[in-house]
């Protein structure tokens, strides 16, 4: 049987000086500084043994001005779960850093790369943090809620003033043929 | 030749793919070779990336159901189910019993067609071009005929709905399914005898690409790949979603975790799937096939987040959804088994020959629609 969320929180706080917040329906939100220590504890504690990190993803909460990284943890040894671990980071690209949990669960490796690629979360301590789905030259993070697709690589075949204005505002390259049609 | 008289050698970097039949789609492996041996391997993906998750966040809840078909385009039925399950968890919709049985029948037929084709393609990768895979595709076509009779489409079925399924099975389609299930063990015997007794294939596959149990668990590997390494973990048994706890079936587990075990585990899983199908087709109750309280239009999900997962043929397929109470998902994330199973590809290939890297990749069984999303 999986201990209740309160019991898990208390057992974490007995060992690690962390800020652990309960979020309804099965999640624990920990502060960035102690996330790695908490993850190590959850994996090794004999009552929990959460050895299988199933799903890693990020969520953009634009209204609360934060990006939340969500880890779904299961135990293969004890066949229970999930315990959901959440870590929040500010949205600003330079400050959007959380510790990588790849040293604890190897399965986070590609999923954290994906979260970095699509959301711009930098995972400190990740062995190989590169883009994974988008190409290397891509500059932005397309899953962020405020992302605007540039107009220069998917311009409309019958351009109108609004399209061209948006392309120009974003510094995109307006295809020559589009300008021809405008004339 | 150097001054000491020893011939200097250097490593060779080869780009395997993206346009290469053994990569099962547009997938690339950057391989560094020392002679014929792999010393480094980095998978490169994203060639099929269309930001499926963002498309889904711009559609209403039901609107992305047909898009889930395109994730793992071999197994649209299980993709539908995983998404429906996640939404049902968040809304608390109860699925009628008949719909649960129909879902089990569809999912297990999907497992049969996926595993038989995966084995066929693996044998193709090993060098037995086309004949074995065409045996598998011949049988798969019969299942696709059944899917077409039920849902109107061979592969892009778009069949499940929140709280049930779209169309009921009538007597004619049920008889079709019974025929299929009766036919399958004969095909399986033939297929297994053809391949299991094949010394060349055994020599190619045994002891190649060993995945240790600890690494499989730590690397979040799921599905047949993990079970071949001795991880006794099947979400059908652990989560008991749907009506799976009513069926009597076993979870086959491998010993060594090599390519041969991953091939064998799929044969054994198909035999268990046939057992589940026989029981489901025998016990299927009468009744409604979709919950009466479900709404196709103006469907809303209460605010909060939820994670639903099922045992898809390739591994754990999960959907993590966040709702703000509106008509569209606030966050829609797919946990794709093929993508995550690639995490340990390099570990399995190091020290193996480059030709073995191809069959190791084949034994993981990836679909690029799901890897790249």
C-alpha cells in the first residue's frame, strides 16, 4: 500500500529540510533547491521505493508566471504509485532552471531534453541538454503559451496586409513573391 | 604507417538514416564506429515533429481524439483508449460494461497486429527480406478489415469516445472477431515454427543487445522491452484498468533481455492476448455502449490535472492533462513509449556490430509518429 500524501510529506521533512507543499489529488510540490535530495529519498526509502520515473513534462502557467515540471513516479518493486512530484521555476528564460533528476532516474534524460526544447526549462546537472525535437538552429521554445509562430516559413499563398505586417514586426523574411502580389 | 611501424586506425562516423529502411521511418542514428563495432551512438529525432501537443491544446477535448490515431499509427485503438481513460479519470465518467469489453477486444486485437508486424519487421532487419513480414501483414489485413467494418477506417479508427465507444458491435462483426481469434493460433504456430527453428536468426539475435534489468527499470523502459529483461510489470495487471482483472492471463517475462528474448516475449504475449480475446468474446454482456451522461458537444472537464495510462502494445502510453475547467485542455502531454524506450538504445548497442545496432533498434519496436509527435 502506498502511504498517504501526508505521511510521505512527513517522512520527507523528517530527513530533509525542504519546503514540501501538498497539492490536491496526489501531488507534492517541492522547492527547487531540495528537489534532488527529495527525489533520492523517494527512490531509496524502503516504504516507497519509487524506482520508475514514468512521465516527465512541463506545464506553462502563464497566469501564475511560472513553469512547472511534473514527474510521475511509480514503484516497479512494490507495484504502487503514482506519486506526483512538481517543481516550479519562474517563466523568464534566464531564471527558468530546475535541478535535473536524470542522475536519479535515467529515464528522465530524453524527457527533460524535450521539456528544455519545448519550454526552455534548463535542467542543471543534465548530462546532455540539447534540443531533441526541434532543430538545433531553432531559437524559441514553441510550447510556451506566449509563443508566436514566425511568418516567414509558412507564409500564406494569398497574402494580405495583416500577414505581412505581422511578418515584418517579427523580423521575419517576407518571401519576394508575397511582396510582388502585394503590389 | 607511422614511424613505429604500426598501422594507425581511426574511428569512422556514420549517419544511419533518416532515409533508411531499417530505421522504421525518419529516424537517424549518429554512430561512431571502430572497425565494425559501435563505440558511440546518438539517436537524432524530430523529423516528423508537428507539435501534436500544441495542436491538441488549440482544439476542444474531443477534437484531438482523431489526432491520437496518428501517434502510433499501427495502434490507433489503444491510443484512443489511453486518451479517453485520462479524460474519464478527470471527469469521473463511468464506462458501461459492454463498452469496456469492446475496448478490451479492440486493444487485444491491436496488440496482435502490432506484435506480429513488429516481429516481421525485426526479421526483415535481420536480413530475411519481406517474406516473413508479408505473412504478418497478410494476417494484419484481416484485423484491419474487422476494424474497417466496425469503425469505417482501417488504421485511423477514431473509435473511442469519452465514456464508451462510437459504434456498437453487432452480431456480424462479433462473428468476424470470433473467426479472427480462432484463426490466429494457427498462424502463430506457423510463424513461430518458421522463425524459432531458424538457426541463422537465433545466431543473429541471441546475446545481442542485452538490456540488464536494473537499467530497464531506471531507464523508464516499459512494455515488452522491459518484460524481456525480467521486469515483471504489466499495467493491465498493476492498474487493473477497464475490466482486465476479470480475465485469466499470464505476464510472460524474459530472462536475459537480449534481442531474441524481445522477439520471444512478443510471441508469448500474443498467445496471452488470444486467451483474453476468447474470454472477452465469450462473456461480452448486452447493454449500452456509451455512457448516457457523456456529451459530444460542449464537453467540459473540471479544473485540475490527471494522468491516465494503459499498457499499449509498445509499452506504457500515458496522457497527462491539465484543465482549467474550459472546453479546451490547458496542457496535453503524451507519454510515448517508443520515445522513452530509445533512452537506452546507446547502452544496448555499445560494443555490438553495426549490423546488430539495426536489429536492436528493430527489437525495441518504435513508430516515429509517436517518437516525434
